[in-house]
C-alpha cells in the first residue's frame, strides 16, 4: 500500500504523540509499504526528506504561544500542495492523527475531495484540559464540529485505547477499533546487572509541561513526603510553557533540594534516569493512552497514576501500580507514601508492570493498522 499520514508533529519533535506516529510509519515501511508523513514544521525541525525509509515532508506552520505551543497550524495552501504532491506518486489510504489538529482536518478534506479512503486515529479520550477557559471552550467547539465530522465520516476509525474509542463514539464514530500504542519493551527493560548510583528514593515524571499533565498537583503532594522520606528525590523530564510556573511553585514550597527539572531529553537520556528510579508517577488530568506510563512499566517501575482515559489499560490497580482520582492530592500523596515505604511491594509491582507491558508491542500495533488499512484501501 501507499499511505499518507497527516501528523501535527513528527520527530525530532519530542513527545509521545510524535514517537507513536514515528513507530507506526517506520513499522509500516518495514512491512513493505510506501509511507509519506506530512507534518507541521513549527520552525525547529531540520529538513529531512527521507528518515529510515519514510518520506517526511514538513510544512511551515504557526505554533502560537497562547495555545501553549501545542497546536501547530500549518499554512493551508502549503499543506494542500504537499498532499497533492504525494497524491501524484499514488495513494491507497490517508491516515489522520487526533481530531483537533488542523493537519487532520486538511487531510480529511483532501481525501474526501479526491475520493481517497481515510482512516482516523484518535489519541485522546476527553475534551482538552487547560487552565485557560478560552482554550477549553474552543477545544469543545472544535471537537463538536471538526472532530465530529472527522470521526463520523472517516471510512474507518482507530482509538489508541478503549477509552479513546468510547470518546469517539460520543463524537459520532460508528465502529472504532482499539489498537493500543506499542513500544519496544526489551529496549526499556533494566538489566539484571544494573547497579544504582546512590541510595536516594527516586520518583520520575515524564511528559510535556502543560497544565493538563497535573505536575502542579504532584508538587503539592511532595512537602509531606519529603519530610517523611528525607532521601526522596523527584526527576521531572520534559519541557513546555508551564515550566516557569512549576519552577516558581517549587521555590515557594521549599523543594529546590528535592526536585530536578531535566528538560527535554532523548530516549536514551530518559531511559538512564528511569533506570535510576524507584517509582513512576503520572498525575495527568486527561490521557488517551499514556506512552510514558507504558515505557516506565517496561523498565520495571510501579506506577502511581490518575485513573483517566486509557491509563487503567496499562496499570492494573493494586497489581502493577496504584490508581487515584485526578486532582485528588491527598490520595496521590497516600499512594506515593505507600510505595515509598514498602520496597517489597515496589519490587512485586515492578515485575508485574514489566510483564504487563509486553502485551503492547510495536509489531502487533503495526499489524493491526495494516489489517485495518487493507480492508479500506483502494488497491
């Protein structure tokens, strides 16, 4: 098959969305398909016409700060021109990624105009969460107009979790199929011979620093924990527009000695810190299928996470981690304390987490996409 993937972001942009799209595109290429990714270029990505066999075409885009630099708006005519260029080389199916990105809407319109079968992948499981009332309202409007159009009238729909599929049904999708994101679990697995560098108790968070990720809730849970566990250290991996706010919160809470902001790291740098850690935490207010939770599970870390979106499809509460209600800071504090004080429990849950993570392989993900695409493609 010849496949066009319309994506808001693509590596070297860092984040779970971009990494999942990359693994899908490269996996389809490895199985013999011709894949072209058309992605927004917000000004930081170098020109890379072919990356590991995948043709990547980057379209100039605006990435406004008032939208937390999370909503790239490609120049419409440039995006359409790249779609037309890819179409001249042949296309059997067009894949869009997440309902609210302009790249999804442009790809959807192009496919309908030229009669190309479309398959939409939804990577969210709820309306966008933000501390901005304007962003929340705009997001709901987009979801119930553009998002509803894409979910209802695409030829096929895929959700990255059961929760994402349920959300799509509310937006009008008829028969969405769950295809979980996959990872290379062996790459994340901590070697048996690995030796920790120090005696600290370490918690790690991985994610983009925006309000919806709930890092502010985590910081509010930490003062009591730091008093009870003086050896506690917290690594925050990721960057984003909320970082300055979080750093000021850390100073106000007197936690500078216990918290390290590492910024955005490549996968190798993230893995090094994860291997040094004891517990993973994900206090997010909304998730589709949190990739970072899956990766830390593969490394053998128990997770304390909010029970939102598809998180419970990764974390089995009481077995491979602990789930708490989002925004419930006392519950988050209690769950972290329970694991911090009980090393045997951490070890048992870590083993269970690693075993569970092996259900979510890149190979099974790509094969599922291939099967669904083939059922709709014009061959």
